[in-house]
C-alpha cells in the first residue's frame, strides 16, 4: 500500500472502501432475500439504536483493527506481514495455554507444527 511513484495515502481509504463494500453487500443480500424468500436466506436489516449502542465498542475495535492492518501493510514488507499473520494461530494456542491454562487438541497442535515447519 506504499507506492513511491503514486504518492497516495491509501490505508485509510482502503479501510473505508472495505467497510462500504461490506455494507452494500449486506444490504443487497438482504433486499435480494426479501424478493426471493425460497431461494435465499439472509436476515433483514433494521436499525435498533439500543443494539447499535451495545455493539459500538466492538465496531470501533473492528474498524481500528482493519485500519492498523492496512497501515501495517504500508510500513512493513508483505513477507514480514505474512509471517506475523501466520504466527497469530501459534501465539493464540501458546498464550491460551500459558494464560488461561486451556489445553489444545492434537489437531490444533499439528496445525501449529505445520505453520512453524513452513517457515
């Protein structure tokens, strides 16, 4: 997302575009499901301020996550970004065991072994 020749500051625009496309897809699928109830099943979209207020913190965290994800792609190389993203699974398993004392299934450990072996 960093192009010296174009000189664009794109991470924030990419975040906006991702959220806009998601909103439009959900609205389109909801409308399509209303017109074709037997062929497609998608919940109807309606705005409830009480529900919107309760999910606002989660929405802010989600938008922040996407924004920082895109900013990371601007300032960090793609190879390093992919390694960090892949190791998320390994760290989730490791920290779940260390902090929460939760054991992990054999298949999850096998998956972590495959991820680490891939590097």
